[in-house]
C-alpha cells in the first residue's frame, strides 16, 4: 500500500445517498465495505465527517440565527453522523472509536491525540466528530488539523465528483480534470478544493490532498494502492 495512515474526509451530504435529507443506511453500508477493504490490508484509517445533511451553521446564520449557536448545532450534527458511521463499521466487524472535540462523554470519547494514535496502531478506525470544537471553523479545517496531529500520510477527500476540474463539471461540460496540481496553482486559479483556512494549513504542513469519487465502489482501495484516481494536490 502506498499510504499507511490516512485521514478520510467525508461530507455530511454524502451520507444522504439518494435521499434529500438525513442518513441513507445503504450508503453507510457501501462506505463500510470500502473502508473494510483497506483496513483488512493494514491501512490505518481516521475519518472526519461533515454535518451538512442535518444542519449547517452558515445556513442558519444566513437566516438570522446566531452564527456561534448555528455552528454548535453543526458540530452536534457531525457527532450524529459519526455515531451512524460507527454503527455501520461495527456491523462490518471493524473496531471503531468515535472521538469528539466537544465533550459528550456518554456517546463519544474526548479527543486526545495520543489515544487516537494508539487506537490506529491497534487497527481501530477512529472517527473524529465535533469539528475542531470551535465556531467559525469548517470540518475541512478539522480534517486537516486532525491529519497533522496524527501524522497522516495524506488527506483523502471523498466527493461525488472524480477530482478537481477547471470548472464545475456538473454545470460545465467543457471542464477539464487535473490529475495533479500544486497548492499554488489551486490558489492562483481560484479552484475550490477546501476552504482557504484548511487548504493553507495543509500547504504549510506539506500534507498532500487527494480528491476522488468516494461513491464509486473500489475507488478508495485504488487510491490507497497508488493508482491514478482523482486529483492529487501537493507541492
């Protein structure tokens, strides 16, 4: 395997599957199957998941809600998604621990970096919920932060498109896909990979990002094996 320890970033919307809202158990089962395929090969997997399928703080703020209050609601949404994914992984006999940046001791461990690393070393999947624990920071920022803390080899951003394009491929049929692109080129071209805070943090710590289609069965294993799937962003 090309990568020994990875941080997989999933959007909350990805869990909706074909639904308009909430969590699709079939999609959870598909993800669990793909994750099991790589954990069985000894790859250490940490996961950060968004909460947009349940609630977005930014959306709440745009409708007059206090931004901090909204972001806290969004953090709780990521914990709900983390619990759902934990259940699906454990149904596939994958030992899993959920750690939260906000203290909810009855349902999740508090985030402790050394404990998270120890779980990974023992072959457990670790899901990081609660974002960074701070308002105004996205789950992309949480993903990069946690990846740096656990010394992950790469961030894998699973999306519904198969990489980074010159434009939105769902809106522009002439959009061209990049196989590789530098951090500087992403910024200069104004391409949307992650929010600027998260992306800059990844760049400063020389942590590569691979954007790929997580909804295509087997793609996760192909990325881990070093196949040219998706788009790789590095220095």
